[in-house]
């Protein structure tokens, strides 16, 4: 009933808002002097949901995105996974592959500096991988669409009504994202998932549970790829540098719907640098950059409301800087706190010759090892592909562990930059939890860890995360719906709201929380 009431409130609100704001809302990229009713920083999951629901309520929404617009062309846009060029990485002179070595030798190479699709942002003790472009992280993730265990969600976010989340907002998010499941009969027979079946077999022989995981990749399209009926994407190894087809990234779902309303604009290759109160709203300064990252213009616009959706790192860094520099002095001291890496740890095992993983591997993971009930070390391990074009008998895993370690974003007044306090040693609890799975499998199978894929001689890929979370925790840095304390009209809508460990791939939860929060904000604030 509560969700129905919020929706009705949004519909009732739409006509008056449209009448008062339409004339002030440009149907073009933002320029200095524009005044807009709603400015959204970032076009990832939280930003896309926010734009769509505001537009459906009759409110003009303007997204500012740091990356480029990659479009939705079926070919020729993205670089290859096995030999990435400048399109693969954000403003780097050298690639920074998550699996950085093979046979102990670095596989990274020099490239031209470009506004590529994957950012490897070094935050001192950890590299944070993030999507850059219209669609944010949806452009570069593996698409595993997991709803967290209800009990753990309630433990993490006790102020959120879990009945609403699991009855209304998680289903709404899954529908909006286009979540689907692999045909299990096809999975059992196709050569493209031999790697996952081998990972399942070795896990189950050691007594571990495995589970299929939903995905936003169109599994019917993948079956057509295997049949040779459509151009290959997942079966061509596409994933972390973009998918030309098959994957339902945000430009094909939420953002496509938002664009169809005629009330959403996206200003790409613009980076917000300052948000400061101005009259009844906020003055927002931004830099326009070219494809080499050079600043070519600065702009200032005014917004009645500002929604921070630049991702956990982007939102947290901007808010911490604005508070420290005195532009948003009333922000809570909780801003910048509670960041975590979602317990991410990568590892690889060498299988015996009688346990091949296949020379043909889909780039889209669909199965994981569920050891979350292990009180001594809760962990979920994605059985990941390693599509090298030949059978290398390698099982690769991305573990999500219940690592309790947290870090803080801190402003450095001497450099004017925001850093993160995370130290490499804080990865150790996650390693210990993952070891409880893979030590047992290796012992049972008589196999060993690969030591040549994350460095010269290094077992654990623990210096990275794909799942940055926290920095503006819900009901701490914000109220229970993402409103920032101390500055009315400012909102957080992304993974910064989520305490630093969710136990699963986080984008479904980020989407569902954004759906919940924007419903309340539209009903109560946008008038």
C-alpha cells in the first residue's frame, strides 16, 4: 500500500511541476547560466533510476556524466578483451588489467591516453575498477544480478523496511534491469560453460553448495550466438571493455526509457567540481573535457535539487571535498565514512588434465560457490570465465567475502585532493575467508593455486575491487531516504549509501534502493 501511495503521489504531482519548470529546462547539453529543476551527477544505476522516475513524474532531469557516450551500436565501438587499445582504459598511458600477468609476465602494454570505458583508480592501498561512460558500471560488469539474502540485508540496513524492498523494490529493479536466467539444459550441454561445470564439480566434491545466478545478459541471445545466428558478444569474450550486443546495460534499459520521455538530457564528458548553495538551490560548477582528458571549458549552472550518483568513490570524494573546502559546511561528519571493497578477492587454480575448462568460454558468469553460511568465514565465489581462446585448465574465481574492514575518505589540504585510508593489510580477512573454500578444494583435488596471474609470484588478487561501497551511508550521512543532512535539496542515490560489504554483486541492491528513495523524494520533496 505504501508503494502504491507513493506512485499515486508522483502522478498527482506531475502537472504542476511540468508547468513551473519546463521553460527553464534546456533540451540540449548544459551551458553556463542554465537553471534546471534536477541535476544528476552520474549516469550509473542510481542516476539512471533517478532520471527515469523524475521524468515520469513530469520533472525535467539533467544528467552530467564524466565519461563519453558510447552509444548502442552493434559493432565497432568497443575494444577487444584480449588486446585492448586506448578505448579500454580511462586516461591511462598503460593498460591495468585486473588479471595482470600470465606465466609470471605482465600482459599490460602502453596505450594512448583516452577517455576509455574502464577506470582503474588507484586509491593508495587498492585499485578501484569503475565504468566510465553513459551507463556507468553497467557497461563493464559481468551482469550478475543478485538479490542479497534478506537476513543479511536487514542486518546491514536495519532502518529500511525489508517488506517493501523484497515485495516491491527488488522486483521493480529486476524488471527494470531485464534480469533473466540461463536455460539450465543448455548450460549443461554447451561447450561455452564447460569452465563453470568444472568449477561446480570440484566445489561439490569438497562439499560446497553451488548455485545458478541470474544475469542481465540476454540468455536467449547467447544461445543464438552459439548457433551462429547473430553476431557474437559474450561468446566473443566481450565483458569488461563493453558488450556490443546481448547485454542489457543501462543505455538499453533505464536510460532508454528515460530518453523516451523527452524530459531527460545527458551532458557527457563533463566533470562536476563544485556544488555550493545559491539562493533556494545550488550552483554547480563543472569542467568540460576532451577525449584526452584536457579541460576545454568550465561551466556553472544552477539546480533546484542535486542528486549525487557518481558511484561510491566519485560521490564520496566530491562530498568530502565540498565539506572540507567550506562549500557544503553543514554536511554530516559521517560523510566519507564506512567504505569497503565488498570483500573482493580474486584467485585462480590449476586443474588436472582430466578436468578441462574449455577453449571456448562465455564471458558471462552464471554460477557461484555459496559458502555464506560458514560462520568461520562467510564467502560467495563467482566461478569466473577466463576466455583465452585455448584450454588452459584454469579455474578463476572472484570471491565476495564478509570482510569487516572499513576505510575513510580524507581531504588533503596540501594537495587539494581526497584520498582513501584503505591499507593492503585490510584485505587479509577476505583472503582468509576465501582460503576456507579454495584450500579445501585444492586439498581434495590434489591441485594448486596459480601464482602467475596477479604478479610475479602472487596467489591472491587482493589489491583491487569491482564493488566499491559506502562513504555516505544511508541513515547516517543521509536520512533514511538519501537526503543529505545539513543541506536540503541534496541527495545521494548510489552505492555510497550501502555499508561497505553486501555479500553479493551490488548493482541490483543499488538500483532497488534508488527506486525506493526516489519514490519517496518525488512524493514529498519535488514541489
